[in-house]
C-alpha cells in the first residue's frame, strides 16, 4: 500500500486503536498513538495527532485529554472558582473547536480564553506558543465576540512537572 493510501486511513487506524486498546480505565499517550500509527505504516507528528483527535471530537467521539493536562485544567478551574460573578466554561464549544477554559467577566466587556498544554519534552515556551496558536487557528474568540465582549485576553499555558509557562496575547 502506498504511503499516501496509509495516510488516508489514519483516522480509521486511530479509531481501531481506541476501540481495541482503550477503555475508561486504560488510555494511551500521544507517544503511544504515534507508535501505533508507525506500526501501521503511517507517519505522524504530535501536531497532526492533536488535529486528528480534534476531528474525531468534532464528529462526536469522546476523546479524553491526557491525565496530566486534566490535572492542571482542574487546578485552574478551582482557582478561578473564587470569582462567583464570572461565567466560567470548561471545554466550551467555540469557533471550530473546544476551548479549555472560556471566561466572561462580570462587566461582560472582558473575556478570557485559556488553552492548557502539557509539555512532554519540557519545552515550555514552544508549547505555550502552540497553545496560543491553537486559540487563533480554531477561532475560540468567536463566541465571546458574538456576545459583544470587547476585550479578549488569550492565555497559552504550558506545564512540565513542577514548571509552568504562561504566554498571553491581548
């Protein structure tokens, strides 16, 4: 089978992986996914795997994030919870995807978008930039703009073990 034919089957191979190797108690990492695809003659990089997972989510498949990222996501939601007058949405549909955290402040003039990533290689700067790029590429600000929010803050947050990097765009 030609390489391009294998690439066309990537989503189907991913579905096969999830059906045969995962359940609520057993997940796979991005590295596991890349290795599985390679075993099936399909080259993949971390970014393309994330894009494929998002495609599956858009078509209704339940794809959970890696537990490390979920941990940091939960911590941030807990910290933000003290602002009872803010509307805080987790994994909210906006633009052409789902933002990790979407916030409307009490004055409804300011919105905050937070994208969280775990930096498996430890390159916090590159991963926080990737998070900001995802916010832009997937147009997560669309919902806030439709609701009349005038000022939108965008945060790309990367975690690695006990380290964190936050980048922002106003």
